[in-house]
C-alpha cells in the first residue's frame, strides 16, 4: 500500500516539475524623473535593490492577475527608504515561475538613490548663433 502511494506521489511530483517553467526579461532606465544637470547638483546616497512579487492565475495563454503589479510601489519604497529625491541608473529584471495554473511574477529593481540640490548660479544662457540684421 505504501509503495503504491509513493509511486503516485513521485508521478505527481514529476508532472508538476515537467509542467512548470520559468522565464525572465530585463531593462534599464536613466532615471525615474527628468534631471537637468545644468541646474541641479546630484549628490549620490547609495545603491540598493528591492524585490516585489505578485501572482497570476493562468489558463492557457490567458492570465488573470490576482493583484496589480507593484512596480510604482517598489520605486517609491527604494526612494523613501534612503530619503532620496530621485533614482538614477535604474536596472530591473523580472522573473516568472509557472506552477500548473498559477504564475509567480517578481520584479527586482536596482538603482542609485540620489539627492537633488539646486545650483546657486544660474545656467549659462545659450548663445544666439543667428546672424543679426542691421
């Protein structure tokens, strides 16, 4: 009796292993807000990483998210954790693991947290290169 239960358990385990899969993708962004270095001094604070997960119910090629992807939440958490004004050199990647009809999605964001300090001297005026009429 016990050996037949073990056979079914191993069979079930192999089916789950064969039907499961994982995938990933990645990307990069210069900053989370526009930064003009001509009028703003950038003070580096630290580099840090944050990871957020969410689940999706998958049926074939259709997926129904069980919650909204927490991308904005991850960016805000990273920025507020170190009391920064902006994130620069943002690198991210996602991971997706499928277990039968459920998918666990993760986003991992690594970025430099910076403080923005306004420069006291105004930026130089652009030179007018057009010819003046007399």
